[in-house]
């Protein structure tokens, strides 16, 4: 079984930070190719923030503010999280982390928030009562067209065809765009990236300091004769290469302080005839350090005559090489013919080894190694011994199955194994885990599925490869036992799976409902006391209220515990009372109440779109699916329910209530809706004249701009009114219709 996960509107990304911001601020701006446009807002205040108190103002081409973006009602931005507003036609990488995908009104959308082209200002504002205060801004709001865009960090027109990412050192917004943009990479609050860079979108890090370390940690050549000497005090590297090395084109491998870079780069050839200066730039992209690398050529030919490795085809462990006394000891398999062995030997660089083919190692053998200088010689004494004789035992030591009731009985003398399996175990496909004598092998192998309907014979071969022993395994299945629903359902396992999973059991309860494939039953109105029975062949003869004894196998169907492969359903008493519904809050509807009749109160329909035969309700921020499998009911969006009762089931990763009849749905009956819903407003967008019809009892039409200022008020004199928009500037307007009962309806209209 699975645990219930509550539904949320937005998935947020959390990044660890140090320190706290005083308020929200812009953390990323993307002005890319086509519709690849996005804004990212970061909350580093240490607390969750409701975005109802914030808006984003916008303008275009140096004009005054002409639009306002408001966040979806009730949106909460958690601490250390970002909120991404992206164009609905942006690249998939942008939309993958977008919280609000917006289409501009020219395409039938609702906002111009991400319809910018580099020369449009975006201001993050905080709303308090009637006051709207700018707390962060992108672009210079001076009512002058900047041309293509604004410069940022020394990059010309950086707000066009670039991605801007707020530096991690910035912990608050800045209403002075000139200071925020800066003139260099050092004094700007922003890092400028090329067009269509999306990898930073969806998360932000604040308060993380970058390293100023500029150390060279390692400096190596393939030709070096020893380790480099690195001085962090003098910032020098001294390294020696072997005699005869051409130093005019050496390729170094360099490792640096974390996040640092070096020029010339690691892996690039250089002429080291004279000292070479390498410049290391720290992670902060500001701190630099010059390092002087000096390469010297080592002395001539090596005098080393070491034996580095000694390998025989049949050796059972690595050879022991003792350079001090020039000896080698090797152990081979117990039955190896050591009179004719050909070892594989590696020696010091440039050295040579004497003939080592078909050597008789019955006694210690001396092998000569001559150094590269052709003068130094070492005589190595090699001793080869045989390993101990292998084990001749062919025993089975352990035999284990998940389906065993208790440990098996192993009889070595008779070479038999006997065991008892739980009721309902499928003996045709069991996979035992078997251990055998040290070094032995078994056929069939451990963890191999076998049919134990009849006895199975296992053959164990001893380590020596000669002795074998045939073992007969006999398994029998125990009779079916009566188990309470509680014992079947109750579990402390994190997976939620029943401890009786896979077992054949008998269980008794009262039928509470049918779904066409089976039925639900309970034995009391308590947690862990309900279960689903998948028995399509039996339901035609059963009724709600029947007390039944069911024999079937415990199974988990996508997290729902059930009895399936039902053998029998025996009816006892009929017409029994159904257990009362248990009153729960939405968060309490969890694993313990699976298949139990429950009830929850104060619900509102938030979605009529069926999700696998279920509509959705909510109590505050807690939502719940209502299934239609037992009783078909079609709600209206925003319907209010005093309570909904039914059987709690688990489907498609969520718990859901299954009402059994209309009696389980207690809908709140309110006042009759007003008639403004019949009013039509068209066209939208509008060029010259706006038509509004079906006005009925409407008394007044008020037109205001996005700042809430009334620009026109019309008294309704006919059921159809034509209103001229010729005198209005382009932008978004709010049309508010008022009827005789002071009911209102407000719609947005775009003036082209």
C-alpha cells in the first residue's frame, strides 16, 4: 500500500543558502530566441510568502507603466524557493521549471509579462493597502526608449538576446537599475550569459561565497622521473623528466584549487626549454596568481633492476616480491604441474629479464634482471609452492524461502531437505536461497526458480571438482487458516504492503459495497478493519449486509490491499447492519482507513474533470478525490458539500472516497445565482467598438484601466450596448457590469 500525498498547485525547487533576504527579488531574466522568455523570483527571507501581496509592473519602449501581472490567487512561495514565469511557447527546458506559463493577449492570453524584447522594464512591487512600492527592477524607468536594450556588467544591450542571473552575493532587490546593472563584471549584481542559456532557471543560490584560492595542487608529465615540487609560498613548480626527454612540446596535467582555472590550460603542449609562467584565476573570477614552472632533464640511463610483478597462469594469489632480499614467492593451484611454467614478469623501466619460458620450479629458480644501464644486475630467487588440497565436502548448509513457515530440516546422512510452506504458496515457481560447503557448487544454482510440486533434486559438487552429492528437497503446503482483516491490513512496513502478501487465507466480514469486479467488506468501524475482495465470479449471488467468509490470496494491486484468486465465498447471516462511517479530516484519510467506510465534512468541488473516474474536492488547501465507481454523481464546479461519506479506497497513487448512493452526498444548498453569467462581451481584443448584449436587468457598465482608474462609465439603456474604444490607448481594460441588485461581473478586454 502507498501513503497519501496531498496535492499542491506548484512544485518548488529548494536550494540551501546562508543568510536571509529582506524581501523577494528578481533572480533571473531570460530574453532569448523566439518566445524563450522568462522571469524568476527568489524568496530568501527565511519565511513563506503569499504572492497575493506582490505584482509585477511593466512597460515597453520607454512608455509609462501599461500593465500589471498578478500572481495566481493563494500562491505561496516557500523560503529558499523560486517562482518562474515563462512564455507558454518557450523551449521545453524553460517550461519544465515554469510555474506560470503565460500567453500574451495578442495570442488570446492574459498578460504581456513575458512579452519583452530587451527594451522593456519589469518592476517587482509590493502591495500594502492602497500603496504599491517597487522593491526590485530590471531596466531603467525614465520614460525614454533605450533602443535595443540596456548594458549590464559591461556587455552592450545585455537585456536583449541574453540570460541574466543574479549573483549569489546579492541578498536583496535594487530599485536603482544603474547600480544593479553595473559597468563591469565586478561591480554588477548580474552575471551575463549567452542567448538561450536555460541551465540556471528553476533554482537560485544566495549567500554562497566563491573561493579566492589560486593554488596548483598537482603538476605531472608522462615523462617525469619523480613527483613535482610545488611551493605555495614562492608559487613555483619544479619537476624533472627522464633523461633524453624533448622538453619543447611537453603536455602537462594540472589540478587546481576548487573552481579555479589556469592559462595556459591543462593538457596543452608548451616549450619548457625555459621556465613557463602559468596564471591561475580563482573561482571568484577576480583573484589571480602567476606560477613559474621549471622543468629539468634527469640524469642518463636508469640503474634500476627491480622485479615489479610476477604472474603465473595458475597462481591463487598475488606473488610476494621482496626487493630487499631479491626474492619472489608465488602460490599456485594444488594440482599445478610446476615443472614447466612460463611466468609473466614486469621490471624497471628499460630493464631486461632472462629467459622465463617452460621453467621448472620444483626447486627455487634464479631469474636475472639487467638495468637500463646494462651494468646493474639483480639476481632474483623465485620460489613456487602449491596451495593446500581443496575441500571435498558437498553439503547443503542452508536452504531458505520467503514462503517457509519455519526453518527447513536438513538431513545430511539421508541427503534430504524437508519444509513447510504457508497456505496458498505457489509450489510451481519457488526461488530458494542456498548455501553450500566452502568452494562447492550446486546445480540448479541458488536463486533459480524451480517447480516444487514434486520433489526437486539438487547436485552439489565439492571444491575438488570430483565428489558430488544428490540432495532431495520435499516441500509441503500448510492448510488455510482464518485471519482477521486487521491482521491482514496492519503493517509498519514503509511500503504499506501486507505482512500476509502472497498467502492464501480465510477472512470474515460484512459486505459494504460492490464495484462490478468485487466487493468491500468490514468487520468493525475501526482503522485497519476493511478490505477489498476481487471476486467477479461470485458477486452476482451476494448482497450488501451479507456476512461472508472469503478464501483467497493476499495481494497488493497498485498499493491497494485485496484478496484475489478467490477460492470460495460462503454466506452466513444476511441483512446485517453496515458499520458506521468514521469521521475524518482530509489529512487523516490515510493507510489505516483503506477500504473502511469514512466521512469528511466542509468540502468544495474544485475540479469536475474526471481523473480515472473521480472528481476533486478540497477543504482549504487539503484536496481529495471522490470516485464514481459505486455511485455516479456529476457535481458543478464550486458546489459546496456539508459532508461526503463512502468507502475509502486507493487508486492511481491517491486515496479516494467512493460514495455508495445519494445518501452519502450531503450538498449545501445556497441562494440562486445572479443573471450576469448570460452577458456576452465581444470582440476581445477590440479595435474600435465593443459590443455587450443580454444585459437584462443590468444598470451600469464601468470601464477602468489596470491601475484601477475609471476611464468610462455607461448607463445601460438597452439590452445590447455598443461602446466606442476609439479614444482609449492600447492596453488592458477591466469591464465591470453592475445589475439592479448590485451584483457585479468583471472581465478583461485588450484594446489593440
